[in-house]
């Protein structure tokens, strides 16, 4: 592999951005190949579907824990301070073991929109924001990568927010029915139609602000930290872009993602799960700031990290499996490490 200067080929479907890393006196070149839109999109979606087969139950428990303590009714108030294990046991005992995957179809629907878009947006922005250092070599700074990650995640999630709304409410559906509440959603198409009939376009984008803010933080931790930590380790330890570097980068990204995004994830779950009045307005919270304020006032500052443990247990392995799958699919197709 030759060490070439940064080059872009606007008239071709692929272009190469070379980030040179010294390796035992030689030069190891990590080549980021700009993948065509459809190929990158499908690779991203498939890579996101794979870890859900393992990690989805943790997302369900995380959402259930987010809703615990909410003063929506006496029933919900009695669910305060239930641990991760207690939540899992309660779901299996009261609803059945298969319900730990309740709402999985909505999660797949969400990935088919959100994950493909955020990866394409980030890939495009990263290519545009790469600069040259003093030696004329390509360089991606933390701030530029952070901007690319947050902008990509926020925009992709704003577009796909209705899919997240369906996911949250489907995850709570079996619990609601067990508590004697009327059915709300049955499947993805029915849920989308129901939300539109009750609240119009605004109803489909309920909670989109905290959702987009959360997604921007998730993408900052997920993609930006993975991308930059991998580059940093390759430079510091003189390593090639192999499975060792990808594993360590994914673990760093998973922890950063959980720490950065959990508070906004709690707010998003609360706003999306709350019932609405006849005018399509939320009954419990008027918006993101109001939800934050009531959450802290009534349940304490630590309530912002409700569900952190299952979220971390989910996002750590999820990030690892996602990036491993993503990198291997790319290499199978002859592409370089991302």
C-alpha cells in the first residue's frame, strides 16, 4: 500500500483519504474509502440489526426503568426504584419471556432509517472536514469529528423520529395492557397511522427535540469517539487498523455513548411515552426543559441516570458487535478499515 497525499475524486464513486500512521520505521496507511451511498447505507443497517438479536432486551429494560417513578398514576408510582434485575424478572414473570423482545420490529424499522442516514451523513461530513497538518498530511481534529457526529446524529434522528416514537410505545405496550390499560399500538404501520390521526404531523414528531439531542450525543460517543480513538491508538501504539484496535475503539465508544446520552435518553422516553390530550399536547410535560425540571425536582438529580446500567450493558456490546460487523462486511467487499 503506497503512502499517497490526500486526494479526492469528485467524478468517481470512490475516493481515498489517507491517514498515515508510523509502524516500526515504516508507514502504515489507513485508507478511508468513500463508499457509494447504497452500499454504505445497507452495510450500516445490516450491521445495526445484528447486535439487536443479543442486546435488544437491555434496551427494553432501559426504557421501562426510564418510566419508573413517573407520577402518571398510582400504578407507575409504585414501580419506583426497581433494579435492572428486578425489571427483567418482572417482565419474564408477569408478561412472559418472549416479551423481552417486545417491540423488536419497531427497533429494526428505526435502524432502517436512522442508522443508515447517520453513517452516510457522518461519512460525507468527515470527508469534507479533513484538513492538512503542517507536513501536508490529512488530519481530522476532535472538534471537527465531534461536529460531524453530533450534526449527523441529530439530523438523522430528527428525520426518523416517528420510528423512535413507535419503538418506545411498543416497548411499554405489554406492561400497559397488564395493568389493565386499553391497547394503544399493535404494530408499526398501525402505530404510525394512529399517531397521525390523533396528533397529525406534530403527533408523529412528538418528543423529536430531546430525541434529536440525544441522538447527537449518541453519535458523538458512538461514531466520533470510535473513529478518533482508533486513530489515536494506531498512532500511539504503532498498530495497524485490525481487530485489536477496532475492539478497543468500540469499547471506548460504548462507554462514552452511555455517559453522554443517558440523561437525554430518560427525557426522550418520558416525553414519548406520555399520553396526550384531545389537542395533541402532552399531559405530563410541556417540553424538554419542563421534563428535566420535573425529573430533578420530584425524583432527584440521579434520576437523570435511571437505566444507566442496562443502557451501558446494552450499548457496550451493541457498539462492539456493530463495528465488528460493519468493518468485516466492508473488508469482505474489499474496502479498507473505516
